[in-house]
C-alpha cells in the first residue's frame, strides 16, 4: 500500500462514516505457486511470520542455521517490502506437515529474488528440526513494484507492527482471519483509517487485499453504509 500515492493532510470533511471497508476473495495469492515462491505464515500481521518456500511441488520451511538479515531481506524484497528488520523474532508453532527444504542459505546484500540465493533441492533437509524454522519481520515498501512476479482494535493493536501494516477490523476487534472489514493502516507509530473520498476504488481495494495475501477484492464500501459496492 505504501507504494501507492496518498495524502497525509487530514480532510476535515472526512469522519469515521467515510472510512474505507473492503471484502477480499478468500483465495490466496499463493494458490498458483511457482518454484521458489515465498510466503510468511502464522505471524500476527502479513509482514511477519515463518518463512515458507515452494519447492518440488510442495510448500516447506527454511532452517535458521546461518539464516541472517541478508537472507531475510531477500525474502522481504521478493514479497514487496523494503527490507527485513528482524530474524527469528518469535518462536511460532511448527508446521509439522511440511518438509524443511533449505539450510545454510547465503543471499547477497540487496538480492531481490530468493531463487538467486539457493535453488530448490530434490531432497529435504534432515539435519534441522521444525523448531529451527526461520521467522522474520519485514518493513517498508520496495521502490520497485511487482517484485514477486519478476522472480518467475483489541489487545493485538497495542503491539508494535511496522509502518505500512494493514489489518481489517470489525466492531473494534481484529483477526488475521478476517477477509472483510474496516481498513486500518499503521503509519508513524499510529493506527488510522483511510478516507474513501476522491480517488479510492476497486483498484486500491485490490492492493489492500493483495498485501493481506488474498487474490483480490470482490467489493469495497465505507463505514456509513451496510451494503458493499460490488463490481
């Protein structure tokens, strides 16, 4: 979303009745994966979580042995973020149903495609356990759009996500399983809403849903009305 142009000057005619709401398709952007596609899973927000990579027709994890900020930065940039801020920021529940595909990664600083660091091997890693699955936190927005494609208000709101983080809320509560709701965005250490006036439309709603890892927006609306505007 931070790759879009926007205005931080508050329009005095905007109030909570003009807050943007979106409804996303329930399908995920990784439903049609390609080799070395990456995703972040089970984080509190979409810019953080357990690193998973698509190899040999299946999703699997990455061992955190020697995994550093260079490696994490490559994952973040492929996902459209500026860089990584933390590695192994949190221990997440292990995904025991997946293989561990990669170990001892060596990405160069500034690399943008995960496949440039390590090609998918045909065998899975046995020297690591899922307790060593790498987790990362990304921040900011890449200055280059479409990186992935070029590589073939409850208690949780008191935590400290990165600027640019988006969540959907309903009745002042948040869940990372919501596919629809009022859009809240983190900027300059505060949560705020998006005014629907002027140029907001289905294209902007698509960007929000894509950042939330959904395949797109089925509709958008604003808080004053109950029915969604469908296209």
